């Protein structure tokens, strides 16, 4: 309900779903707008905002096939690793414990 309430400010929503498993919410969801312009406004306004004290990513939906294709292209040319969900006060000098 909260996700719907937040994103309905950008336009008419056809469906809104938070992904869950047996333990509860998985930390992501999907909002399907009636109009593309509504989705674009939501992406522009909400990407990088904080929701429940966490910075969120809001972007265009990509199918599993699209994500796999991008991941394959990235893996062939990238030498970087994506590191997420560490504490905010962690810096380059942090050590593993």
C-alpha cells in the first residue's frame, strides 16, 4: 500500500507489487503505470531518493533476458565489482572482520 501511495502521485497505476518470499519483502517491487510519461516522471523524481532511510534505485523495467544480455556484455569488458549494502561510515580503509 505504501509503494502505491508514493508512486500514485506520478500518474494512474495499473499494478503495483512488492516482491516477497516466505520471509517477507525482498527489497524491491514493480509499479506499472498507465502512461509512459508517468513512469518517466517517477523515475526522474524518485531515483536516488531515500525511502525508510535507504537510498532507492528507480529505473525502467528490464526483463530477465535484457538484464542477462547487459550482464554478459558488462562481464566481457568490465574490471570493476559492484559492492552494495555496507554501512554508511565504511571507507576505503575499512577492514574485513
